[in-house]
C-alpha cells in the first residue's frame, strides 16, 4: 500500500497532529487541537509544507583517514578539518550540514572528529542561539584558536608554524627563527607564510629576516620557491584586476568586502571565476559562486 499521499493529505488537513506525535514520545498533557478538516486553521500550532532540498556542493577543507581503518577508532578517529580565518555568520550551520553529509556518504564511519582552526575565539561564526540539535553538534567540535595556541610555552616547531598567520609582526622574526633552529627543513613553508605577512619585502630581505645566512641565499631551494611564488602572486594580481573590471560591468559596483574576497583568490580560482562570470546575469550569481567556492 502506498501511503505517502495519504499521510500528505492527512497532515495537510491537520498539521497540529505533529504536536500529538511529539506528545506521545514525551510526557505531559496533549495540546487542544483544532477540528480535522481543510478549513481548520483557527489557532493552529503548526503549518505543513513539503520542502524540496536542493543539492549543495559542500567542499571540505580536509579529511584525515587513519591508515589502520577507514571507520576510525576512539584513539584515531577520522578527522574533518575546516580552516576559517574570517567571520561568517552562517558558518556553524554549513559546518553541521557538510559534516552530516560526509557521514551520509560514508555509512561505515564509526568515529569522527571535527576540528575548526580559527585565528581567535572572537570570530563571529553564527548566531548565539542555535537549534538544540545543532548546538549539540557544535559542542562536540574541537575549536582551535591559533591565538591561544601561540601563548602556550615550549611549543613544538610544527605547532609554532601553525601560529605564524596570527602572530604579531614584532614576534614574527623570533618565532620563525625559533622554528628554523629546530627544523631547518621547514624553510620553504616558513618563507611562504612570511611572503603573505610581509609582502613589501623582497625575497632576499625575507630570507635575511628569517635568519638565513647571506651566502646561502642563492644555494637553497627555498629561495627559488619564493621567487616562483612571487611570480605567481604577480600573475594572480593581474588576473584579479581584469576579473574585477569585468565583474563591475556585469554585476554593477562591488562592495569592498566582495572586492577583497576576489583579490584573495588564488590564480586557479580567479581563472575559474573569469570563465564563470560570462554566464552571470547579476550580483546574485556572483554571490552564489563565491559562497560555493570560498566557504
């Protein structure tokens, strides 16, 4: 017997039946319900609809799978990683949605941990009042503040490396040199972040800043990597200027926040945006593209 249509008609006629169902699962007195019938609106507690949920392309920042088992264990769970460095009011809702979508796609999962890396605890990532079920999920997330991590003594060099994006410029030189004293193999990674933090310095000045002896400047792979990175940044800057000019024509004047978001895109994404904007009909299309591709 196909009952979906029958249930649809029943709940459409008497949406407050859901209150009785909830009451049956709990305790206490049941609410007084209006008479059954299509015109029984009165003081109804609920309205009924059949929402159609559109498919959303969720892109996770990273997933870590234990080598021992893809189901994860209590000691080594599967870990979902999100890096969120800017305020975003809808972040907690998106995080919950994409985490449960991940679980839906991997029904064999036994142990899952969700880790969010953020610059500090003051970041606005969602409303203070959340639905109970979402709040329970949020309470189980590991929220890692880089600001607090950087204040811990005797950090492992790898953990100190994580804090470079948020360290005060006055502390940056000491921190980078402390990392390289223990882990010289991290030079290329350190220089890449210094390039982001101190864009006005030349590659040679950055390497001196990091404490690399001058006679090694031309004999290290990191120097060449940094020069290559500089060329890529230059290409991205040029691509961003062209893309922004085209977007202003197609979508109208852009806000400062939107402009900054586009300027921060890597070269590959800027090229994707330059192609996608040919199909944009207005600012809503741009907002949707940025929502999907920047998270």
